[in-house]
C-alpha cells in the first residue's frame, strides 16, 4: 500500500510499504480522510524519528475484522483510537491495555493513518472504535479526535455561565475549545493567536475580542474585557513559556489554567504568582469521542469550517509544508 513516511526533518515522502497485518483482536480500516495534527509537526520538524507514518486524526471504512472482535462489521464507517499496551504493567495484566501508561500510540510508535489502510489493535466498539452517524462526513470523522481533546480539557475546568475565559493559541484545539466553551454556556471568551485565517475563525466561533498575538498584548485585552479582574478559565493551547506566563498573569484569583498545548522545551517559571493567586494548574491529556461525535451531530460545534486545504496522499509532503508555513492554513487534511 501507499503511505506518507517521514524520512528526516521536514522530509515526508509517499512510498510503498507493507500492508498492515490483521491481529485476531484488531481491525483494518480503509482510510478516507486524515488530518495533520500539531503534535505531528513537533516530530516533523526534527530528525530522529525516520520511518514514522503519522496519522491519528482519521476516519474510514472497516475493511477487515479479526476473529476475536465483536460487534464491529466490515463496511462500517468509523473513527478510532489506536494504541497497543506494553503487556507488562498493572493495567495490561488486568486486561485493561487502554489504561497502559507505557502504550505505543498510532501515528508515532505504531504506523498511522496517513496511508491507504491502518491497523487498530485491541478493537472494541465504544472504547476505541466509534461508528460515525449518517450526519457526519469523513472530514467530520477525522475531526472527532481533536474536538474530543478540546472537550475533555474544557470539561475539566467545569465552566459555568458566569465565567469568563481566555483561549491562548488558536489552532484547531484552541478553536474547538472556543466552541465547546460556548456550548457549555460561557459567553465571554477572549481569543489570542496568530495567522489571520485562525483569528477570523475564532471570531466566527464566538470569541470576542480576538487578539493578534504578533501585534497586540493579550493581557491588555484581558484587562479591558474584564475591568481589570482577569479571567476565570484559561485554556493554554500554544505550549510556550510566553503563553504560560500570560496564562498566570491573566487569571483571576482562584482561576483555573488548563494546560493543553504540547511544550517542545522545558522552561523555568516562578511559582509565587500561582501560589499568591491560589491558581489551579490542571494538566489535560485525554479525549472523549462519544461526546465529540454528539457535539458535531447536534451542530453545537462546526468542525468543517476549519478545513482549509485537502491534499491527495501522493502530495503529503506538500501538505505538511502548507500546514506548517501557509498563513491561510487552519486544518490540512490528506485523502488516500
């Protein structure tokens, strides 16, 4: 089959690779659409992970089903979470590989969905394989994973209608966070990011004001929008020291900072403002596919508006360049 393979920093090539082998507990999916994630770009920019086949935001049709798999049938439209447990930790020994703390992940340690076919180990309907309702397109299905991350992260903040929120970083996770906050009743949402295409998308999602972080000061916007009080919830999606510091400075006393972005480098920080303001720093790593699917189905969020570019699998190398550098790009999708 054909797949997009990382061959070095900034070097993706579409090559012929072996077809996936079906496990008795797994399924093989014929991929229809796969998105490029910001986490993919972190790996793409550096050497050392040659041979990686990216792709964990995807949807497609079930092509083959392992002998021990129940309830999943060939031909069904699905999205899925791919992982394989280590087989040695306490969770794996209890038959719960989905809780393994040392699991191999699809698109990184396991071959991902930027290919014609992808194998999903330990396939269980409702746990890591999810049917797509008729209302959802394949692009919608490939958008479920990032939306599920945003939903999981915002829900951990337990927002109320009285809260004000600040979203730092307006990639797809941040844009989805704006929509999820709105769906939960938060009406005052400030957005800060860059690229005019993403700033415009944030406005369409309901953020106001929206700050161009390359030209404006997000903290000044927060002060003006909150009469100097600060925001109750900050969803930090950029993963930089600058935005972490902004989150701490922007938070009202007792506020919650949701750490969602992937930090490429460690940094030093002063814990005293966190202590003196009684802030809560909450790490966010997880998702909720069923709720994400329901949000799209009910039209409480709109994920299709973020897809700005689509490329065939043979042009995957160009797709990554566009996602990383093109100022008009929000979400780039690849179609095998």
